[in-house]
């Protein structure tokens, strides 16, 4: 039986602030274990989303995609996402909306409710460490993640979207 919530953390730890997703994944894993919540979540870390990630949505109640964004309003955005319409994507790299659409096409059903947490990054150069600004944004995002994981329900996550937008 799969965990009710799947969390995808995307990014390249060797490219400066692109490490935000993997860094949050590592911190979240430790936090979930310390809180006794790890059984409710499956954490999947990868450099980028692929078609195969649609299979990881099977049997889930919620899905969360975490990534860094170069022009994201700081410190982060948190919003729901839905399947993309059309097939204007490739098999190499997919946005969350395309992964959800692949699920719809392969499973012939709606995917679980899904959200995107995009954390603002500043520097994405190969070999660079996480920037000071990204570290601050990451800390703010971790507070939100803890809130979401304490109450992994669609209603609570929708309320969190509203509070972020306010």
C-alpha cells in the first residue's frame, strides 16, 4: 500500500539554488521521521520530472511538486495545479501539469489533487553552493511544509494556498 501523499522534489544539487528541491526533501525526510509522520508520505527526489512519475500518483490522496524558480516571487509560491491540456511537451523534461496529464491519459481517471511549491532561487550556475537568499527562502518554505504535513488534507492545503496569496 502506498503512502497517501506523494512529494516530488526536483532539482540538481550541483547547480546552486537548483538544489532547493533536494535540500528541502532531505530536511523534510528528517522532520517527518522526528514527528512520526513518515508513513503518511512518500518522498521522491529527482533531477527532473519524467513520464514515469505519473505512475507514482497511483493510489494517492494528494501530490506535491517542489522546485526552485528563478523569477518566483520570494520567498515562494504555493498553488494548486491541474493536468495540462494538449500534448505540447516532450519525453525529456516535464512540468507538473504534464505529469498529471500523462496520468489522465494512462489511467483514464483524474489524478489526485496536486499542488506546486516553487521556492525562489537566485543563482543556478554549475558548481555554485546554495545562495544566502535561497537559504532564507528555503527556511520559509520548510515552515509551510511542516504546516502542510501536519494536516495532509485537501481542505487544509487549499486554505494554505489562500493564506500564501493573502
